[in-house]
């Protein structure tokens, strides 16, 4: 993970060319993160360097994602 915001459950991955060759590993990790309530935003390194405004807008939109709250375990008696 390159960046994570636990409060928003958002993971931001900055990918270089090596990620184009090993997509299976990224897909597996993304699936695990999503199963644990995280949203994964993948951005290419050159996109970050050449389109800062667009990247900031994508991050802002992704930060609006609010996962449903976990069920409360309070009030459960045995």
C-alpha cells in the first residue's frame, strides 16, 4: 500500500510499469482489501505527475465513499 486512510477506508496505490506485468498479485490484494471494507484507488505514476488536478479530484471523490458501519455487538446476551 502506498497510502491508506483508515477513517475513510480508502487505499491509494501508485503503480509503475512493473504492475502492468504482475496484475494477478494486485487483483488478489485488491480483493482482500475490498473484502475488509476498503475501497482501492489505483493510479499510474505518470498520471500523478502529468495530471495532478485530475488525480486530486479522483481522490476527493473516492474519499466520499463511506462503508456501512459494522454491526454492533452490544446488547447481545448469552
